[in-house]
């Protein structure tokens, strides 16, 4: 009997040990597949018409990477090589120089067309060592996109910039989540913390777009005709739509009762926002409830990707998921073909899954 009990105990322990083993580092999890080798890729932009994604990287030295969605592989993009540095000193006279690759980090990114088909300007929020917007040229006319740095716009040191976009004439629109001594606690409690700012080539300094001082300015996107822009607002769970000609107040707003908005981007004709579940039981409730009791705001929450009709201001849910131990911090969603791609501000990977209803 003792031998039988010992054998049963050994079998139980071996099975328990096997079940406790962590999953393979980049193995699929809960319906999501991953492309790893990134460092906090908070934002994603598709190079138009192809398989390539540009991924930001909030980690120290993470910079910018290319994701091949067909081969499911990550490639270096901006490496700081001398051939990739071609400064435009006329437009960016106050820029102190190209970012050092060892410290280069990026947050929100935007890709805008130029007068030449297949050539774009890439704008990236950088935090350290210089709060700034870094500007690049991207040539996507070949098999693999090529990049070179052209300049930067230094920002005030007390800005916590989140997102960026630009007009075709080179005007840069900067969305700042927090300024001065404001914190996450302020915007989670609904207090204004940031604002939208405008910079024009040749102009000294920034101009505040009066009326855009919101409770946690987060992502940013322009309408195709450049007459309007869209700001997801973290503290109020809304998207505020402004007319660029007059920003005194939003012309339309819509709330998202299910998820905390993060980034918003056009993706193959769809205006898509993504974020994490507002009231997540697995984390103990809303962010405010967790903050008030001193809990862990980094807890992995469920996520939502939804399409916004910016005229009717109605939402269509594209996909959602429960808390996933292998993937959190969802910030951006893009659709390429029948596949949904998701970014993360906290992980070493991006995720993908088929759109629901598609094989």
C-alpha cells in the first residue's frame, strides 16, 4: 500500500510540475498568435498596400522596427547608420541631431504621404533623452521599405507626449497626455491633464489648440480630408472630434462604455480604436477603483478592438478577448486582409488573430 501511495504521489507531483511549466515564450495563447522580438511596441502603422508594419518601441534603445506580417518576422528599421541620417536643417533648425540608437525610444507614430507616390514622412514621439517628435522619410517603392532621419522638433521637458500626426504641408500636430505635474490619477479622476499642440515648419515653438485640454489626451488621428481630427480621451472614455479650423470645442463626441480607449488609426478604410476592458473583474474593477485602493494598474485586462463611424458616431465591435497571461497592454488595432493585429505598451511582442467570422 505504501508503495502504491508513493507511486500515486509521484505521478501527481510530476503532472503538477508539468502543468506548472510556463508556455513556450512565443507560443499562441487564448486565440492570439504572436510575433516576438520587440520591446513595448505601443503603436503600429501599416506601410500602405503591403505586408509591412512599422512598430514603435518604448523600451530603452527599442527605436523603430519592421514587422513582416507574411513571414511573421521582425527586422531592424532605423539603425542610426550614417547613410540613414540626412538632416533637413531648413525645416528643423532647432533639432540638436539624430537620436542615438542606444537610447532611441518611440511611443506614438504616424505615417503621412508626400507628393511622391510610395514615399512617406514618418513621425515618432520620443521621450528620452529629449522629449521630441522625430521625423523620418520612408521610401516604400522597393521590396523592403527604406528609412532615413530628417530632423526633429524638441518639446518642453514637462510634456508627456502620447501621439502625433501631420498635415501634408508639414504642419505637425502633437497630442500631449500630461503636462507639468499632472499624473495618471488626475485624468483617471476626470481632470484635464494635457492638450493638442501645433507646430509649423519655420515657426519658433508650439501653439496650443485651445479647447483640446482634456482628461488624458491619448491617441490622435486626422480625417482623410484633413478637416477634422479625432482624440481618444482616457479619463472620460470618449472620442472627441474637432474641426481643425476651430478647436474651441468638439463638434462631436462618443463614449465607449466597455473599454478604456488608447490609440486610434485609419486602417484600410476603417477608423479603429483599441484598448483594455473598463471594468475588469480579474483586476478588481475599474482603474479608479484599483487606484483608490492602491492596487496594480499593470494587471492584465480584457481587451476590445472597435470600428468607429466618425459621421454617425457609432461603434462596431471587431473583436474582444479575456485577460491573457501572455499579452497585455493592448493599445493599437489594425486590420490587414482578414487578420487583426494588436500592439502592446508592455510586452515584447505584437499579436494577431483572424477577424471573427472569417476563416
